[in-house]
C-alpha cells in the first residue's frame, strides 16, 4: 500500500467501525438514549473525529439502517445458495432462533428501530427503516412464489409478522425460549404449506 493510500484506508476503517457500532449501540440503547460519544467510544474513534464522517446523529442512524440492510442482503444471499425455497425460509427461521438471546434483550434490530423512529415527526428515518423491512418481505414473497403457493405476498406478511411478534414477546418477557418455541411452530407451518392449500396464510399467526 502506498503512503498516499494509507490515510484513505484508515479513514475507511474508521467509518466502517463507526457504522458497525452505530447499528449495535442504537439497537441496544435506542436512538434517544444514544449519543455520538457512545458510538465513538464503542468504535474506538475520538469523538471529535466522528463529525468528519457524520455531521449529526441522524446521519449515523441512517448509516446504521444501511448496515442492517447490508446484513440482510448478505444473509439472504447465503440462503439463496440453498436449492429449495422452503429450505431457505426455514434456514432464515434458524438464523432468527440463533439470535434469540439478543432478541430477548433488545428485540428485532430493525423492528425496534422502526417503532422508535415512527414516534418522530420528520417522517424520513422511519421510512428508511420501513424500506429494510420491505426488502425482507419481498425476499420472503419471492420464496413463497417459487413454491407455487397462492397469495405469496400475504404469506410473506404472515411470515415476517410472526418473526416480529415472537421477537417483541421475547424482548418484553425477557424469554429467549419464546423464539425457540415459535420458531419451531414456524417450521411446522412452512412444512404444512401446499400449493393447493388456499388457507395456508392463517398458520403463522
């Protein structure tokens, strides 16, 4: 690496650390309780340097949402390597279950952020949070469509709603086992769906 490239590499590394830690800290503490100093400390970046990369906390929130979107894209890209759409959906459920301890402590990263941002009046960041959830709905809808199931978009809503519901309850009750039990129920629901079944969208509630 040339001498001129080193500062750019260091700057890119700092920005990446800030973005990663913003996603984590905002999930754990919420937007209102989190300060730029909290994120700088977690990223091991001097707080004065944060303003070089992000002028406001809202810009860091936007970066955190981009991080959630990138994580979702990475996860679904891996799942897309599985040949069967039903197996992709079930593997996603397993990924949710694997995060049960985090969900019990802090809820769904994107869902909790979307709810908190919805309380604000500017209406910009909450729309961005909704965009991440919409990407998940579109991916799930594509899997149900590939299975030849009727009403694939409604099935996707039922599927993602089940995840949001079990994350919310696990968090409210501080009980990660809810994720395991409801995850197993989602598995059974997915196994029960048949292309000729017109009532399958009622099973994930």
